């Protein structure tokens, strides 16, 4: 679940992620595995890399998220656990993507960059004339997203002022 929040990826993209798509700090998602059918590169934040580094590797399995090695992890149980932990029941897995996009906006990330982080294809005219890959900008956006998520999950006491009744 944390990886979904940190990458704003579609659940199937993340759930079926093979180790072969991870190259250092980048996730190279082929067009055959995503909705827009275009090869996408997602720079991974330090927090997302930390999630990957903390996972056990099942010998012989191509899958990053797996419990058996033979198949990708089913998200029903982790999703139910997250709903239980938050106390919020009336939401879907896709809402994680929406929340990540909202947090990117809250972090001041340019809308075009945020849409690229979600793996959306920009307009045809812009795509034709602007050939920049926006890798650095997306990497910065993902770090801002990770920072906001960290502040939400683990608010530090020095950032929260005392309430005072007047």
C-alpha cells in the first residue's frame, strides 16, 4: 500500500511489478503493462526505494510483491488491513492514486509534472513539440510526495504547535 501512495501507480502496475523493471532508482514500466500503452519511466523516491529494499526476495520469482513467488500479491488483505488501521471503510484502492495526486498538488508540483507522475499522457501538441523527458522534475515531485506522506504518517512534534483556548 505504501508503494502505491509513493508512486501514484495503478494497482495492477505495482502489484505485477517484476524486479526486471527496476533499474537503480528508476522504474521502467513498459507500454504493454500500462493503461496508456506508452513506455514510462518513474524515478523512485528514496522512500519508495526503501520499500523495495525492505522486501524479501523470493528466489526464482520475478515478482516484487509476492508471498508465494508463483504469483503477484493479492491486495485484498493489505487493503482491508489499511482500512482497519485508518478506521475508514468507504473507499477504494483507486482512491490511493487520487490521494497521491492531491498531495502532489499540495506540495506545489506543477500540474503537468504531476500528471506525468501518474503516468498520464500529455496533450498531443505538447507531446510533439516538447521532447524533454522531465525525469529530474518527476524525481523532485516524488521526493516532495514522499516528504508529505512521511509528515502525515509520522508528524514530528516540532511541526505541531500547541493548541490554546482563547
